[in-house]
C-alpha cells in the first residue's frame, strides 16, 4: 500500500492514513510505502504513523519517503531519528528510507 498526498491538496496525510485504517482488513497490512506527506521538505515523517503503529500489527515492510522528484527533491526530504518508528513495528523485517537531512537510526 502506498499512501501519499498532493502538496496543495485538501487531504492531509494523517486524514488519509486514518481513512486507510478504517478500511476492512487494513490491520492485516504487511507493507506500507509512505509517499509525500504534508510538507516533507519542512517536517519529518507524519507523527501519526508512530502514534497509530499498534493498528498495523502485521507490518513487515516500511518505506518512508517514497516520493518522485516532482513531489519533493531527495535532498530536501527532512528525516529524524527513525529508531522509535522501527521499534514501533516489532515484526518489521524491511525498512527503506529516502532522504537524509537529519536522518538518524538509534
């Protein structure tokens, strides 16, 4: 599953994520690709992903920052310490991160 919002769109990434989580079977998601969030060049991955991690107990693969250059240039993508996010998904076996500004993995 890939979740992404348009830069000037009406939908926030948090609202999109909650809409997805409300779908039947969403709790069985095994792979999630986080595309453009609200302003990836100003803020790190959407905090709701960490807050609601328990709602995706079977997640095995996570890709944070899966964006085209039209959505956000690679060097502009803001990241942070993704260690807490990786730990929030105990079944995770694959983590891919795009963007390096501020990236840490503790």
